[in-house]
DNA sequence: TACTTTATTTATCGGTCGATAAGTGTAAAG
DNA sequence: CTTTACACTTATCGACCGATAAATAAAGTA
C-alpha cells in the first residue's frame, strides 16, 4: 500500500511574522525536505538566504539545525540515496516463483518510479559531478544488489552451472541494459524531453534487448548449456 | 606610489612575467581551450581568479577578451558542442556500401572517441543541469542526424516500405541503444568507474541488443516484411 | 503571576565574486 | 629615437556568501 503524503497542516495562514514555534524534529525534517527540492533545482551552490526564504524563515535559523551548509547538503543526499532504497527490490529479484524477465520488468517499473523524478535525477548528477564518494557508493550498491543478483538469476534461467563465476563482461552487459533504461530518465528530467513509448514499455523493450544480447553473448562464449 | 619596484627588471629570467605579447586571436583561443578544461573540472561556478591563475595571467585580463564570464562560458560549450561534431558521421551512416550494423559500429566507435572524454562528458552535464537551450539543441541534433537516419536505414535493411513513417516508438528504441552506450561514458567520466568490456565491445553488444529488440518490435507490429 | 527555556530574529563580520578604472611597460610604427 | 598602440597589471568597488553573536519573543513551568 502506498501511504498518502501527510496532509500538510492547514496553512496556519500567513503573517508568520515572528517566533512561530514548532516541534524541533519535525522542523528539521521539513528543512531537509525543502532543501532537497531547492538544491535539486539550483544546485548545491544555491545560497542559504534563498533557501531560508523558501522555508519562510531567516537565514541564520538554518544554522541552529545544521552546523554548516555542508552538513545540510550531506543530509540531503543521504536522504535521497539511502532512504529511498528498498531492500525488497533485491528480495523480489531473487524470488524464483516467477520468470526472471517478469521480475526484471517489475523491478524496473518500481525502481524508475523512485528515481525518475526531477529531484532524484538532478541531485544524483549534481553529486556525481562534485565527485562525492556517496555517488560511487551508490553505483556500487546497484551493482551488488541489482546487477550481480540479476546475473546470478540469469545463469540459473539459462541453465548455466551454479559454480560458474559471474564475469565482468556479463555485468557490463547488464550495465548497458540499465543505462538504456536510465537514459530515458536523463532525457526526461535533465533535458526535459519526453519519449514516445510509455515508461513501462521503455522498460520492457530494454529488457528484451538485454535478453537478446545475452543469447548472443552466451552462444559466442559457449557457456550456454540448454 | 611608495613601494619601490624591485628594479630587478634586468633579470627577466624564466617565464616572462610582464607584457608577453601574443597574437590576439591565438590568445583568445588559448583562453577558451583552458577554460574548457577548467570549467569541466570545477563546474561553471568556478571563479575567474582561479581560472586566471591557471592561465598564468591576472583576473581582469580575461575581461579584455570576453565581455563577461557568461560570454566566455557560452563560447566554451559552443566550442565543445559544435566544433567537435562531424558531419561525416551522418554521411557515413547513410552510405549503403556496407551493412547497417557495421555502419552503426563504425559510427559509435568514432562518436565515443569524441564524447568519452572527461571534459566533454562533464561540460555536457554541467550545461544540462543549468537548463541551457544549447543542450536541448544538441539532443535534437543527435535525433535528427543520427537516430532518424539510422531508423531510415533500418527500414531499408529490414525490407520495410520506404513510405512507412518512422514512429516515435522506433526512435525511443534507438534512444535506448544510444543510452546504453552513453551510460558507459557516464560511469567512466562522471563516476570514474571502468567497465569490464573494452569500448569497442561495449558498442558492439549494445548494437546487437538493439537489433534483437528491433526484430521483436517489428514482429509484434507486423511491420516486418521479409 | 513570575521565571526559565529556546526558537527565531536582527545585525554584522570576513571572505570571495564578477566587473571596472586607471596605471604601466613593451612592441610596433614613423 | 620618438611616438603611439595596446597587452597586461594594480587597485578597488559593490554585491553576495557562509557563519556568528546578541537581542527578542513565544512556549513551558511553577
């Protein structure tokens, strides 16, 4: 079940003039949430005064909740990267009750619902261009918790010995599929251009391309056994 | 002024510190070239003083050659985007002397040689995140001069009537292939992570995936006629 | 009620930025 | 050699940025 967004407290009207007390934990979360939207739009070079204006407070108040702008930024991308990751993804991908193709489609349908948003995409690239470690860490997570499990499932589905190691080449193939899907998100949210296929169909065709490529790959390497 | 010049003008040893005349056009080009490298590393928010230091000159000199920082930046990405495009790409892609698969591989081998560089990739995303028009313009150019010609060649290769229109869905399929290849560049130059396959092999497998996907696409739509 | 606590504001500092004006010295022109 | 042109410098301005200190007002506590 999808929890509906918390009904924003009935606008306490304007004229927040001065000292509008709120619970501190709640306030902090509100700051981070709005900072995500703010920084995703203007980049991490966006000023704290402009951010404060959007929060409806004065600039020094930000420093009561975060020691520095960098700390706030760190919290922003940790929230985006970590809290939006769902462990269920790996669980479902490795559940052999259904065909691996269907599992892949279901995964990317769910995954793209999370990452194909303006904030996620832009925060991701702002952080990537900054050369932050968390970005490499995230790509590593995709590799370990998605692509490698997927390759393992494919070995099983293609009847390859469970002892056969997963090669870097196979993972590169999986990255090509992943990139084909991911690029649609780039086009939509970085370049603001939409595609002709719906998102589900984009995912399906990318996965079908991947399977066709795998057939060729395994055939050439004489690994296919069925 | 009180400060007495060192009067050591005699020892104009090593790098000539002052008044090092050069041809103005040459100097301008040198500024743009170094600015490409500089901005690709630190982003367009990089300071003019830091840039000047790398150029070995003082900061105000930049404003003798460019009216404003924005003008310099505009020249930077126009140089990267426009001057590195080769019209021969479209010519070769539509030359039916060889198989379309071979043409595609040859194109992406050449294209990735140009764009899979740290400067190109990073300038591209810095500009994309800034929401610059030139970015959409570039994506439009790839569509018009690569993907649509490719789809037309594929129609011919697959024996589809020359009157059949190229659909948005077909172009989306081509974008998936393009994105699969492009993403390897992102991994390498934005995340600084290398893949297992060589670049040529990455291109080949992405194209083979694409062809396999096309087969399925045309079969389902009953457009295939051979 | 008076007292304490703290969320929030006002005021401000030092640093950096893009940009401009004025000075300086060398190369080129005569 | 003298004069002129201009590539390049020094000095500086006003705006903005991140961050801090002190003042203020609202909430909690008695």
